[in-house]
C-alpha cells in the first residue's frame, strides 16, 4: 500500500503566506474614577499639614536678654499680648518687682550686677491661631545680670592730673566717693572711661559701676598716689577724721606691702587690742577688738622711715568721747548721782560693744530722785544732758574710787573704766552727800542720802579774804596735813597738823581749826569747824562731794 501524504495544497499555503498580519492596539487597563479623587485629597492634606506646621512654628513667642532692659519678649506671628511677668533673683528666689514697657521687661528697683535672675512670662496668642497652639504660652529665661570691672586700682598721678577710671566693659551707671557715702550717676551713653577731679594729693575712692542703669554693684577701692620714687600710703578713713572705737583703719601703699613694710606692721597708739590683716598685695587693714581704741582716744599709726602717709591734715584719728547724757546715765546707774535712771525700752546689754554704742547714741529714758528731802541747791544744779558741777563731782568720785586722776574729765581711760564697771555691775555703796555753807548765818549743814547728818557753826573768810560763793566739788580729801599761804599783811603762814581737810575751791577747804568761838568770819577763805563737828563731817565729804556756799 502506498504511503499517504499529508501535504497542504500549494494554493492554500500561498494564501496564508500573503495575508498581512493583524495589528494589535496597545491600551492601558481601565482604572476606577475613585482613585483620582483619593490622590487629590492626599495632596490637599499634605498642603494643609504644611500650612499648619508653618502657622504653628510662627505661633511661638520668645523671651531673651536685652541690651538695655532686663529682658524682651518677641510676640508670635500676628500679634499677641503679654499677660503676666514675674522675676526672682538669688539662691533664695527673692522676688524682683518688674514692669512691662512695650515688649521689654524693666525692674522697678535696683538689682545687683552679676546676679542670677529667673524671669517667667505668660503670652496670650491671637485667637485665629490659638485653636492650633493653645491660647497662651509660658516662657522662662535664666540669666546673669552683666557686670563691669576696673582695669586699674592703683594710680600714680602727676601734679594736676585728674583721676581716670578705666573699665573693661562699657558702663551706664557709676557710684563713687568716700566709702559709705557714694554719689550715683547714670550716664547718657555707655562709656569705658570716667574722669574725676582730684581734690587731694593722694587718697582712696570707692567706685561701683555697672553696665545697666538699673543695677547696683559692690564697690571696689581705687587709690591714687603722687608721682615719685618714695613709698607713700593712703589711709581710710582719712587721717584727721573722727572714727568709732572699733573702726577699721585701712592702709593702701603705692608699692607692694612686702616692699614698703617688709614683715612688720605699724604699731597702733594708744595700744589697742586687735590685729592687722592683708587685703591684697597693696593693702592691709587694722581691725580693733574688745573696747577698741576707747572713747575719747587720739589714734595714730607708726609708719617706718621712708614711708609717707598722705591724704589728710594730720596723721591721727579722733574717737569722740561719749555723750554727757550717757555719762549721767552710767553715773546714776552706778550710784554716783542722787538720781536713778529708768530706760524707756530695753536696757543696754552688759557687753563692751553695746555699752560703747550707747555712749555715742544714748538710749531714751527718764531720771528720778533717789531720795526725799532734796536740798534746793542740789535740785537747781541738775540738768539732764548738760555738763555741770553735779556731773563733774560724780565723775570725780568715780575716778577716785577707781584709782584714776580726779579731774572730772571723761577721757578714753575714764570711759573704759565706766563701761567696765557697768558691764561688771560694780556699784558705789557710799551714797550721796551735799554740804551747804551759809556765809550769812555762819553755819554748815551736811545732807546725806536724804537726811541732815549734822549742822554746825563755822567760821568763813574775812572781808578781805572772803569764802567764794558757788558750788564746788571736793578735789582733795586728807585726814591731816599742813596748810600754808599768805596772810593779808603779806606774811606767810604754815600750820601743820590740821585735821579733817576737804579742799573744794583752790585753797579753800572744810577743816578743823581751834578757835575760841565759831559763827563769825575769821578765816582766810576756808570753812573752819571745831574738831568734833569737823570729824563728823569729814567721812561724808570724799572727793567729788559738792560744797554749796551761799
């Protein structure tokens, strides 16, 4: 069997070969319309979020330091309002009163330079952005107030040259003058140099300066010296001025202390408890302790040869004595006056410091008589706060009891003894005597502690040598002695063994003298008594007793 062939017919094959191929159209798949809407919404959200972010970023206020004020507030975009501001300073958060002027915060009172300050402010945002960032914003700023310092503290100046103060930073306010009495100036514009007129060849000046007009600063000391090769020193307080018993004296040298003094320190006169301290390379200070120099003292320093103290009229300082009123208060309290003193408030503490302070500034209070039956002459001689014979006599009595010169003058030694007695509570137990001598009746009356102890006839001075009238304190008190002088005819007399003598006015004295009779002017100015009455009177008339002659 013949094989079967499956060949295509030529005609069909030819048709297939010549038929052009069909073109296929390339088309994207069909998308739903909702996808286009979603993409647009997303873009809008992104744009809105960006706008909100920009608005939020610009909605914040800021608080920063300022070149003139304490601080300033930058308000948010579109405005806003400062609702409240507060400030505190220092480690104990001391409140600082402040005020807002425009966008700046100013202190209402002076505050220290170089002080830690914390400022809190609350700012209200505009309503159109408050829904995004909140209605208000709390701001806080911590800063240190600016400070300024001097470039030089020791100046050497030629004759006529002014004092030039140079600062490391520009300043807007400066205070200068003697320590404790500074004059404050606010400058029209910041400056780094201030010129001052020099009123002395050398001296010391306290200077306080600050970069802001609302600041205060601790004073620094500037000293100036005359040009030359010799070492010079200036003192503070200035020599010749009045000081308190425990005022420190500062010496500043044109050269380092080690060069001017070596290891020694100037002696202080009068000898005063205390010590020298080194402040810096050019300055030392003497700090008295205890009673200090003493009331009424004249203080001087012994500088070595080759060191000249300049800047004062003298090389000494004067400590004023205590007041007469306080002297009377102390004498009354110690029993040397016939009066008591009553404090209006608290009494003065029994310490040297308190007693010395009271001596200069006496406390308030009142005096009252300690006894009844006060003699009229004694009453009329009393005047609180005024020096007089009664105060003089009482002070002489105190001096006599304490081994001091009985001059009735309240010098440094006397004030120290008075204060010692007040602190120790050492009172007189003698009481108070008063002697009245009548030249008219030729009689003597002795009053003591409110009672007449004795009355006796006396002989006062003859017409050519009368007993002087007035009131006098007894200044010498001896049991027996020689009395001498000149008679009216020019001859001299000398009477030994005279008993019971109390001198009260020059050569006039109360004493015993034997006469045939008494009650007539027979003496040469003295007040003579018989020995018996004179012996009774003498123990009651120690130094300081007042003798009133009428």
